[in-house]
C-alpha cells in the first residue's frame, strides 16, 4: 500500500469513527434529555383499559367493578383485560398472558389510557416481551404506582409521559380517605393543571429548582440499575417512595444508586411515603428522613419530604416526565407542573 493511500484510508477511518461517536452521543441525548410526548388528555366517551401486569387479583372483583363505575361516572368507557383474573401462582396469569393484555392495550388505537389494576410484583418479568413501537406513534396514559414503576421507567425512556397515581385496588379504602387521591387522578387525566402545596418539614433541604419529574418506588429504581430501563436522572428531579422495608435496606439501595452515579447531576429529590417500615433487631438509630439526608449529604440539590404519594390512602397523582417547578422551604414545599 502506498503512503498516500494509507493516509487516505486512515483519514476515512477517523471520519467514520467520528460520525459513529456523534450518532451515539445523539442517541443518548435523544433517550435521556428530550422533551417527552404528552399523551392526549381524556374526554368523555374515551375508553380506558384495565390490565394486571403484576400480582394476583384473587377476590378483587369488587374493586375492579368499582373502578369501572368510577370511570363511568366521569363519562368514560372501560374494558377489562382478558386475563386480569387469571391465576398463575403469585401472578395475575402467566407472563405471556399478562403481556398479551398489556400489549393489546398499548396497540389498540381505541384505548386512550391504561389503568393498572394493582402492583405487587411481576412487571419486570414482562418488560422485555413488550413492543412499544405502535404505542410511541399513538401514546396514551399508563397509570399506576409501586411495581408499575418499572413501566414508568421504560415508558420514560421510550419518550412518553405517564401517570403515577392510584390503581383499581386502591378503591377498597373508605371513599373519604382517598378523596384527594381520586380527585388528583381525575384532574391529571382530564388535563387540569396540577399544583401541590405540601406540609413542610424541619428535615427539608431548602432550595428552588426545575426539571423533569422521574422515579417511583425505590426498590424498582434499584432493580432497574444496569438495564436499558434504568433512568438517567441528569438534570431531573427524582421522586422516591417505599413500603415494608428495613431502614438499612433503604440505605443500601440509596448507596447503590449513589455509587452508580444516579445523583451526580440530579436537580432535586422529592420523598413520598415511607410506609410500614420494618424494625430490625439492630436499630438503625436515626429517623428515615435523617437516613436519606445522610445518604445524600454530599449533594447540594433541594430535598423535600412529606409528599403525599405512595402506599398510603392519600396518594396524589404525579405526571412522570413532566417538567416541574420545585420550591422547598422549611415551612412548606410547592410543586407546580408546567
């Protein structure tokens, strides 16, 4: 090979490598830092699909009927997935059955929202079986919390907003105890602006910030680490909630997220309900609020406690992927969805 030909070949190689690197960077930019698509808000006459991608719904027929009645009172139609009441050990049907119901709802243009019947465990088992290509062309609201965090994360990375809100089984509580949850859910899916003023906390780390809201159940966020479903929190505000964990488990998950660089460019943290925490024989020694502050002490972003969202009856709707203004003071926190 002549010297000139070698130099020309080398220049061509460098040119194509540069293009490939640029495309790779653009792909990451597109995946993690773009404005998400907003599914159309619902209107009377629209249809909502009820599906069960996770735990078993044994003896929960009444709650599903209440969910349908609620939707009807808002002028909405509903359809229940074919396999919702199926039983496969721990799950509401086999992985393939649960996937079939959800996939059908994702693809059907007549379905305008997908309401998850319950959480529990099981969504992660079907994530890689789902095809979001039609959904991305015709986005619709995906609604749920807890184990449904896996879907919120995946849908975020697909470029679509979703709704962290009550599920069908939430309707087994006294109506007065879930009134605020139901109202915020309705407001969110019908497009009424969401603004929350939250009770302050002496633990609040004060400050003002703006960013896309992401997150959900802490265990699920931890479970997603290292997978394509994990969220890049850079430039975003993270919401976390948890139930039934030991404090040291919560610390361990926060430490794992921190070591993975989860919080390095995060703009803020909102802490929801930390429900039914378990007591270890060796006591942790501080409050859950102090545990979280200690784990995140090296970061300067604001941290807000007391957000009524998670595994309690007061579970306010949160639009995941929507930009919010977060203002944290000791006496109160305000959250404004743009």
